[in-house]
C-alpha cells in the first residue's frame, strides 16, 4: 500500500484525533513553534499535505491567503466542509495543479515523511514558489523515527536506542492510543542527508532549523527531539 492510500484508510481516525481539543501536539506546542518560523503573509501561501486543514485555518487567521492540497479525498472533504474552510483540492504533493511561481510561501507541516515521492514533492515546492520565496516544513525528526526508548514506560532516564541503520530508509507505522482515541501513523524514515539533498537539488538554501520536543516538564522527551522544523529560501 502506498503512503497516500495508507493515510486515506485512516483519515477518519485522524480527523477525530486532531479535532479533539487539546489532544494533539499541534495544539499543545508544535503549531505555535512552527508558525514562529514563517515569514509574514504575502500574496499566496500553498499548503502541501494540509490534511483536514488545521494549519491552513490558522494561517488564514494570521492574514495568509491559503490554497491547500492533500492526497486524501476524505481529509479534503473535511477541510472544505469545516465552519472555517480553506480553499482545497485533491492532489499528490509531487503533482500539484498550480502554475509555476504562484506562491511566495509553501508550507508542508508534518507531511513530507508521509509522502511516497519526497524528491518530487520538494521539487514541486520549488516550482510553486517564486525566486526569493520560502519553503517551511516540519517532519518527524529522523532521530526519533530511527530509534526508540527502552526500559519501563515513563522512565525519564530510559536509554534511547537506534537499532539497525539510521542511514537506511524504511517504511514504518505507529499505532497509538491516547485518552480513548486511536491512530495509526504510516510514514517513511529518511536520514537528514536525504532531505538536505532534495533541498539542494531543488535550489533551496536552509536558513533556519529547529529541533522541537515537548516543553518541560517532558520526562525523557526532554532529551530527544520529536520534530524538525526547517525554513529554506528559493535561490
């Protein structure tokens, strides 16, 4: 199953998960940290892999003119029918029906680790953004997806262990239950060099990088980053 199809199969779970107030890390801290990385609103912001629209709605409230694309029909429908809808269309992140240089900002919040064609998606972001524009993204930190804590759950001193090869790409899925809700996340582990090579090939220069984890007191996750946020400019 492709990553795109895997996310479509769990779309309803994700919509319940993300729309439960205070439930997801986006609401708790990660959304705020990502928004701090973005440039001021310009003429158009394209959201690649925007899911059910949570980031797009926040961007609109901040004054961005947003167009969103996602590969899941279910999530696009949920975005379009929300009380605060975002203009949205079904599209693969590597094949977006929009003209060259249409945007001064492209965002991909927690979607690039979930696309089948990473290089194609980054190249598409470069096509969409005008010269001098920005590409801002957040991903699962590759250190996070390469390893896991061992020992008793909740032990703040538990060792974090990488088994196998960090440098090898691989598919994985996480089944998570929290406060009565379940979600299965389908993703691809890719080392940092895979991302940076894709940016380099597409003509992006990395300007800022943030390693994001839970704010204190965060137990063992205060020692290991959960997410990686990047702002890159188009040469």
